[in-house]
C-alpha cells in the first residue's frame, strides 16, 4: 500500500490517500496535510446513487464537457470570489476500475485577502453497493515561499499576454475547457500542470498529486 486508508467504516472499503494527507484528524472524517508551507484537508462522505445509469452524458461520470460546464456554472452562479476552473476528468480508477469524476477549481482563501485556495472534488462509484464516495479536498499556502509560483511565473510574462514555453504558447489567463469564457477569474498560466514539478510544495501541486493518487490507488 502506498498510502493510508481513510473512512473505512460501516463495511465500506474506504479511500486511500497519500500518507501526508492522513497525519492527523479533526472530528471523524477530516485529515490534514502537513507540507512545507501549505495546509489542507480531505473529507469523505457517501450517498446512494440508486439505479442511475452512471454512463449517461448528463451525469458527472459521463462527459468531461458536462462536468466542466456544471462546475463553471456553479461557481459563477454563486459569485465565488477569485473562482476558476482548473481541471475536469472522468474515467475509471486503476486498481478497482471504479468510475470516477474529478474536478479541481480555485477560490479565494478564507484566511487572506490575496490568497487562493485550491479545491478538488472527486466522486468514486461503487456499483456493488450502489454508493458513491464523495471526496472533497482543499489546500492553501501558509507561507510566502509556498506562493512563489504565482509571482515568479507571472513575472516572466512582463507586459505580454502570451508566454512561450518551448513549443507551447501559454495564455496569461484562459479557461482550459472554454476559451471564450471570461467571467470570474479563469485559470492563470502559473496554475498549469507544466509548473508543478518546479513548485512541488505549492498547494495546487499537492492537490493534483492527491487526485492522481486516488485515481491510481483506489
């Protein structure tokens, strides 16, 4: 096992998360992340999906566009400050072949006016018990060092709206699933996955690692 099983109660298999995300608990289902300069949590809940056909395109499991559009509409309708879509994905987990739907988005940090919080929401379907595991995770930077990604990447743009990165052209800001969308705060260039390796302790990097771990190890 590469991590820690959490929320394995009442006959449920639970969800495996990286060890760093399970170093402490608050209440019954919240697990805190301790890394250099950031903090986060994971909450796991379950609900009955009944006889819903999870392959339908109008369910979160059926279509990436539907998933991204639903997320975008939700954060727009709620007027969430500094909100933007980062990632949407559907498929099957590697170990148990359970269907998953995963999203990552950014909102304003509840702790500082200029901070950002990254949130991941994953649904894991367990057809044998007609249940869906609802996993919500969030991470924020707690030190200026963990925020360096924002300032250093954006400084490379200067006054330009496009940054050349090898054979890629990165827009300063762009919704990854609807380029014409300009509401809220679409994804910034520094939030692209290309910069995760350079900033391993940034909260967005940590959130992406958590999502990848859950998909690979559950």
